[in-house]
C-alpha cells in the first residue's frame, strides 16, 4: 500500500464500519461485525459523521491506515448491526442524509449469557421507533446465535421465537437466524455451549419458517447450509443486493466480487472496526478474546479520534481510498 507518513496531529480514536473496495471502492458501510457502535461508540460515530471521514487500521498490518469519506455522495448505505440502538435513537435526524439499513439483534438469553445487553423490552421499543422513522424494509430482526444449552433446547427456542416474533409484525419484513459457530474463542470462553445438530437445525427451520409466515416476516439463514432451504428458510443472503436495494429504495450497479465467505451471499467487504472492543461481553462472542483485553482497549478510545482505538502514530502510512457510489441510473418501483 502506498501512503505518506503523517505526524500525530492530535488525540484521536475510532468506530466500526464495512466497506467495499473492489472496482472503484464503491461503498456500503456496516457498523456491527466486530463491535457494537451504537451501543458503545455512538458519540464517536456522530463525530465521525460530522467530520466526514474515518481512519481504518489494517488488522494485520497496523501501520497501514486507510482514510474513508463518510459522505452520502459516496456512501450508498449505512448498515448497522446492534443489540442496543438506544444511544442513537435521539440522533436519527443527524443521520437522515444517509440511506440506512438496521439489524437489531434480540435473543431469549439472560444475563448469564449476555451480561450487559439492555432490557429486551426497551430494545423492542427502539426497533419500532426505527421502523416508523425509516420504514419497515429498512429495519430487520436478528435472532442469533442459536445455542443449545441445558436451559435452551430446541423446544425452548421455538417457544421463545413464537412469543417474540409477533411483536414485530408490521414493523419489519425480515428476520435472520444463525446457529452457533464454535470458533476457537468461543470454545475457550464458553466450552459448554453447543451448536445444534443437523436434525435440530431442521426442526428449528421448520418451526421458525411457519412462525415467520404467520407474521408476514421472511426468515433468512445467515451463512448456513443450503439444505435448510428445503425447510422454508431463505438462504439468498440477509444483506443481499435486493435486501439493500429495498432498504435504500435505489437500484445498485454492483460489480462482480469474490465472496469473502463461501456460504455468504451478502454484500460484505472490508470493515473498519476492531476486534476486542465490544462491551456486551456475551459468552458466545467470536469478536472478543477476553474481558481484560476489551476493557484495556476501551480505555484507549477517544470520541474525537478518527480511529476506534488509539491515535495516529509516527509509523502510520495513510492511504486515501477512492470511493464511488453504486447507485444505478436504472429505475424500478419500490413499495
């Protein structure tokens, strides 16, 4: 990567987002794959929106830094994924110049699994506010990951889902589920959590699809096996081209891109967040190594920095990304 050395200009820090770099750096920005921006870094995020740019460290070569513009002229969609949108609810008008898509994650687990996730009733109310502000195609529910424990077997999940989903009838058209992946971090931090067997996944798929149909909500499977399509789940991608187009009410001229994950059909690219920065401390989390590392990183966060964690360093090389909208001149009607 080419760049130029930049001196430490001031005390800075950063946030989480997702970008598409292939063919002209046409941009979609997502805020939830490695941390939860609305929940823990909302002030920082609003400052970045006001400043109009963000600095992103390469996760493997920390002194390679890319500058991305946060401008609705080149950002086709702000795509959030959060367990707590509340800190941004009072600031929605400040984001109105951007097209948006929101995922809100709600699970049935308690504080033993999700110690710092807020009250679910508050999250549901915030979901409704977002839906009424943006439209039901721009807000979707996530029920994931589905873990098997002594408390939550298949029947318990079906019961919880049947009680939860009707609360969103008329406020969304999409719900995405996924089954626990036992990454090494998960095995280490929560060895007792089990991923559902194939037979359990089939039972869940059948039941969830039926519940979804009863409430007018399509159930998507996130990065799951294609056999689940036989049991009513949509495996076409929970953030596919059509989902994003419906959310932003614009058609997209998306270039051919190599898939980041073999089972994923979504518009995913390089995100600008950092692992080990989410303060929910969910036991099933794949993004945190351990609580001590997260707490240390959060101490280094500053709301005025263009970086999520830390400041500009003497060795940093800054590359300015070339960004160009994917919004197409072609036209189709949107509901």
